[in-house]
């Protein structure tokens, strides 16, 4: 159990680094591209990232797979929250940028919009990881990550980092994050489930 959580923490730390790159970049296109380093390292190291694993639940949904997923999510949250708070004070400009970003999310998005944005990100995350696994190429990651960021889609683990580094703690923020988690989960399983139904037909 501890190993699964620590693998999730490791992935959360890397997402924190990716989020920091994005927040620190004046050019958001460059920041979105460089964010890809987080998922590249996670995939090459085999760390447990919720948004990278949830899409494979339809094909392997035994207790072990579900345990890895949920404990990984817990670890992701621990890693991003810890490093979010740390970087807020270590690099104040990151905290300020995160606060601006998160206030914009809370003020300008209804929860159903957040959910849809989470679905779209989940689809791209599944594609990024499945292409990496199946084709042994990082190209899916290098294209899908900038696409979801620049499109305004929501990634739950990155958002946990952003909110932690912003210093915003509220019921509205909590609801926002759980909505993104749900959206990512739904989006990640759409293509696998459609593919399964096609094969069964």
C-alpha cells in the first residue's frame, strides 16, 4: 500500500514541476509544451498518475488495478499539495500566478463547464499514455499535453497543484476539484469503452 501511495506522490511531484513551468512561462505556448516533461518522466519511470491510469480500468478492473488507481490518486494529491504550498513561499511569483489562474477558473466556469473540460482532458490523457504504451513513442504526450492546456481543458492533478500553490482553500474550490476528477475519469474511459463495444459487436 505504501509503495502505491509513494508512486502516486512521485507523479504528483512531477506534475508540480510541470505546473510550475507553465505558471512561470510568459509565453503560454512554450509553457504548455514544456509541461509535457512531467508526463514524459512519469511514463518513463512508471509512476502512478490517476489521469494516466483511469482509462485502462475498463480493460483491467480487478481489485489490484482499482487499488493502484485510488492509492495513486491519494499520492498524487499529497505530492501536489505539499509542493504547491512549498513553492508558493519558495517562489512567490508562482503563487501569485496560480492565484490569478485559480480565481479565473472559479469565477468564470460553471461546474458543468468544468466537468466538460475535464472530460476533454481525460480523452487526451488516455490517448497520450496509450500511444506511449502501444507505439513506444512520446509523440502522443508531446502533442496531447499542449493541446489540452491551450484548449482550456482541466487536468485534476495539475489543478490540485494550482490551488495548493494559490493558497485558495474553500468549498467552491473543493467542489471544482472533485468535478474535474469526475470529468477526467469519464473522459478517459470513453474511447476504451467505445472500442470494447465495437469489438464485441
